[in-house]
């Protein structure tokens, strides 16, 4: 997966989380970032990696997100690992 595609998926995840009344407060609590902070940092690959890390905390979130976007369930993690600074040898 290219970094550009990974960023696109992360932005989709951010929009999806922001539209969810249950998840948005949890994201704010986990990151300390307000919705305005998220908007201003939406082009920061490190912030986008954090969004994908948050999404991948719960299988049910991954499933809902992927089902709604027509993605395979492994795509968010692959996107996370494709962002700069996130590449890890233990992940294929």
C-alpha cells in the first residue's frame, strides 16, 4: 500500500470517527485532541497514524468501518504500517 493510499484511508477513518457520537468522545479522551485539533492536523502523517491506531483498538470498530467503506478487514492495519515512521519488520 502506498503512503498516499494509507493517508486517504486514515482521513476516511477520521471522518467516520468524527461522525460517530460514541467514538468521537473516546478519540478525544484517548488523544486529548479536539475536533478542531483533528481538522488542523489532518495532513500530519503522525496524527493520521494515531487515528488508525485508535481505530484498530477494537475489532468491532474495524469491522464497522471496513463494512461501511467496502474494505477488507486488514486494510486499516496495512494503512497504519504504510505511513511514514510506522513500518515494522514484524508486520507483513
